[in-house]
């Protein structure tokens, strides 16, 4: 790899395509706020603006703090502006992330059907992740119906009364958060927005690639985003620096994109994401610095 080529590729980026990529990113952020709001509004009522700014603060935390701390940040901001418990809000946030992972696996599996030749490691990983995604979907469907059983088990366990009371309360809040998916109307809205979110993100990747003179098909963009999304669930450095570069090279080079071009592309894509997150995240911290 020659870093001089990487920087020359980045320096030659065409601004109109970069602007389009930023536009798709902002649109995706807005849709994600609408999507989380569907779950939150199962037990309360939030304005789109409140959820959007809380989400933005959470993305800022995920980019600069370890262990996906942004999920906790956005959950605390939302719970501080309602009577909802922190556990309930965090459960909806984590449930949203789990549904994203399921969507990514299904999306990438469909994309792989139209890709030839198929990179062998992708096909293998796709099968494994499909099983895991299926297990996650079953858990979301089944767990909320186990409240009675869970309560019986906790009451029969030899626990201190105070600890048992805390565990019962936490279990009910978690199950209540998962029940937010158990309305066909909410679920349909959530799924519809999820499809549009990942289409927007795919178009963002395609626009960023075109800015660098790289031709990225929709299917390959889907595979890349699926790999990046699933890799973000692993322990990593803040902002996923390093792991995203590895994933981009691994996914793109089998499709005829050089390592230099792949690295230039992922650096630009991350930089655009950082810029949007910084602008909206810092604004969110200013707007939400005091609970209402």
C-alpha cells in the first residue's frame, strides 16, 4: 500500500458527491430518530426533535467513547425527560440495535444472492449470522411472554427480599421494553423505516465512492455496510478506527477495488460521518444540557 496514492485519491474527491453523501447521512439520522420514537411512544409521547437530539448525543458518545457508551447516554437523556425508567428506555435502544443487526444480516444475505463470484468467507459468515439473527428475532418475540415464568423463578430463588424486589422490577421493565415491538402497527412502521434507513446509508456509500472515482454497486454497498455494522458490535477503539479499515479492505478488494482505493474510501466515509456527528452531537449536548 502506498499512502501517497491514498492521499492523492482523497485530495481529488469531488465536492458535489461528498455533499450528496452528507445529505444521505443526515436523512438517515432523521429516520433513525423517527424509528426509535415509534418504540418510545408505546409508553409515552416524545416529539421528533427530542428523540433526534438524544440520538445525536448518543452517536457522539459512540464515536468518542468505548463500549458503545452512546446507547447509555441517549437512554439517560430520554428517561430524564419523561417518567419512563432508564431500564425501559435502554431496552428499547438495545432492541433497536438488535433489530438493525437482524436487518443487516437479511439484507446482506439477499445481496449475496446476486453477487458472483461470492467471496467464500462472506458466504460462510452470512450463514452463521443468519442463525444468530434468527435467534435474536425469536427472543424478541418470545421473551415478553415469559413474565409469569420469570417472576415465579425469581420468587422461588433464595434471595434477600430487597434484591428480589429489584430483580423483579428490572425484569418487568426489560420485558416491557421488548413488548414495544409487539404491535403490528408499530412493528410495520419500524420495519419500513429500517428499510429506508439502510437504503439511504447505501446511497451515501455509493455517493462517497463516486466522489473518489470508485464505482460501487448497490449490492456491494449493502455488503460493506452489513460488515461494518456487524463489526461495530465488537469491542473496538472509539470511532471504530482500525477495524473499519480492515473490514473495508476485506470486503471491497474481492470486487476489484484496490487496497489504496478501499482505504481512501473508508477514510472519507468515516470523516463525513464524524463531521455530521460532531455538528449534531455537540448541538444536542447544548440543547439537552438541562432536563426539562
